[in-house]
C-alpha cells in the first residue's frame, strides 16, 4: 500500500475529514495543505529527502484570497506533481461532474482516479486508493455510468477553435477569412459551414448559439 500521501484541499472541514477517514482506514503518512503552491514545495522537499509522495489527492478548485499564487487549480498541480515525480499517483476529489471534462483529466494531466464529492465520498476515496494502488483507473460510479452510457463525442482542436470563434461573435464568413489569414485548414466558407452543421448534429444543438452553450457547459472552451 502507499506509504506517503499528500492532500491538497482549501476547505478545512473537508481537509480534516479526508485526513480522519484515511487515518482510520489506512496506515500511511499523511500531509495536507490548503494551497497548490505549498503542495509543490512539499513535493520538492520530499524528493530532496528521498521520501517522495506515492499519492496526491487534490481538489480542482482553490478559492483565491489575499495570498497570490503561481498554481491555483488541481489539474495544474497534478501536471506539476507528475513533472517532478512521474511515479506519483493522482486522485482528483471535486464537485465537478461534467463527464467530458472529467474524462479529459485522464489524458491531460494524466490522473489515475476521480472521486466526486458527495454522500459516499469517504467510501469512494477508499475504493479509489485501493484501485489506483493496483494500477487500475477509478471513477465515481455516477460519472463512470455517464461516460459508458453515453458515447463521448470526439472533438478535434480545429473544432474547438471553430466553436471558440463562434463564441467570440464571429460570423462564418469572418471565421473563414481569419482561418485563411492564419493558414488554418480547411478555411473555405463551405467547409466551415459543413463542419459547424456536423457539430450541431453531433451535439444535438438547435443552432450555433446552442452549440456554443453546450460545448461551454462541457468545459471544452
């Protein structure tokens, strides 16, 4: 089992709750912090001491206060942790429940488990730790069902740029002109019209405005 675990969570009650639960369920060293920057410092110190953290459990959102920060979100913290020590296992613990957004975290930054905060959080964190230790991926049941039950749409960088320009208020002919200027292909008006229509069908959007709203809600732009 893991020997050393770091918890990054800015809400005291949740932080202490996780620590209490893990101390009652496992026998490993636990450190906890309220800021991502402090987590990075602890990771670096542990590496220098030759006792790196095996597991990082982090929230996604950290509320900003009087203290300035270099890293202010759990996904960026996870990237930094993996850069410093690639063997670290990462579990995100958050209220974020959008399947497409959560699915992306397993690719970038490359997390190993995701637990949604809720009524069964304590039990799920314990299960996630055991699964991740065995090198198995873990997803909260509700999110796992949503991902498996509904085919996840594949969307390319080109599509994201296209929808983002729609969100910026550009018309299709203006997007075509912009793409030609930036040498983004395809850039013809007909190609852009076809791509937008295809996206509207795929996302079941009534119009371009609805398409932008859906893609934003998925956290893709």
